[in-house]
C-alpha cells in the first residue's frame, strides 16, 4: 500500500497562474480532505469529500476548487494563484469519520511569487 | 465553532524523562473526538492517539497516553521515556460531532535533549 500520495512535492507559481495538486489513495477510503498549513500554524481545512461525486467546502475554500470523480483521486485546483496561497498543502483520507484517524500524504510545498 | 488551544509554543525535555503537552478545547457539543498528531521536521503528519468524548478510559498507545479531563475540557498528551526521535511538532485536533474534518491547534514544538 502506498497510502496517500501527493504530487508535486514542491512548486513555484507566478501570480495569476493556475495549477492542480494531485492526491491519490489506495486504501479504498470514502473520506478525503485537503488542508493547508501556513508557517507556525496548524492545519486548516480547504475542501473535503465523503465519496465520489460529493464534495463540500471547509474553512478556507476561496481560490480553490476540487472534484472527486473516483474513490481514489481528489485533485485540488488553484485558479489565479495569489501570494496568500503560499503554503504547504496536505491531502488526507479516512475510512470513516468518527473514531477513525486520518492518513496524511507527504504534502506539497507551494510558493506563489 | 470548536476551538483548540495549545498554549506551549515550545517545550524541552531530557531523554528518558516524561513530558506533558497541553491541549484545551472549546465545544458545547457532547460528542466529539480528540486526536494527537506528530509532525517531524520531514513534514509528514503521523497519527499518535485518539480519545472519544464518551470513552471512559484514557487512551494509551505505547509510550503515548492521553490525559482526558472532560470537565476541564483538556486532552493533554503524555509521552513517557522520551527519545531523541520524539523531537517534532505536536498537534492536538478535534473532530466535531457530525463533522468530518479535524480542527487543529497551532502546535507545540518538542525538543528532546541528550
């Protein structure tokens, strides 16, 4: 099992550019999440999904979009990148949501200049 | 909205000693879950321990235990017999009832010295 994988590991974007952060899991988890972690802070939820075709906004969704066409994949789209989106992005998945831990990917470090 | 507070930005502990990392939370809901994650310098998030709000016993996982005091709304992580590899950021997080994602605190940086 690869667990949760994310690509790319690092990326530098110019202001106004767009990109997609890829996330995949091979644990057949229904629940998937995108978080961002700003320096010296905890993680904040951007979007989450409870199954293929179902997504919902988290705490900080502005400037992002997601889709969930398969159980395995949960890409995060950044449109018109802004310096405020400079952060480390984590994708996570879980089997359930109550007592179940979330498994995290290794993160993508994004810099917008 | 649920809030997680970790008041210790940084902690030091000597190898082989025990250390307690503080976490308080604010919620009016009776049902919730509390988690602790470790983030080493390499950046990945590693699950350590879980405590449900209705669990009667404090959770334990190896050298990790959670000191859960529901009335005080605290969920402190206790690491026994600290090792050099325990040096990392530690995050407390809460899952609200009927909620799917976790609310994280700002974290505590732990440094274990020889």
